[in-house]
């Protein structure tokens, strides 16, 4: 599916915001707890998602700039 660049930018922004919130709460969680593990996994998943969206955004912008 093809997404508009603006949609990709908004998604990146939303995911980055959620990731930052998770990173803020992480130090407050008990070491070794299920909540800590879940939050760490969420952060990792969000980082992967942001990277893939940025890659897609870059590819779409490159394709649109070709003559």
C-alpha cells in the first residue's frame, strides 16, 4: 500500500512520542518485572517501526524526485 508522505511523518511523530514516554517510565519500573520487560520490548518495537517508516518515507521522496 502507498502512503502519503504527510501520513508517514505523522505516524513517525506519534510513534516517537510514545517511545519517549516509554523511555521516561522505564527507570521507574522494578528491575526484572514483567512491566519492565514489556516496556523494553515496546521500545524496541517502536524503534524498529520508526526506522521502517523513515526508510519508506525516504524511498517515496526519492521516487517522487526522479524525472
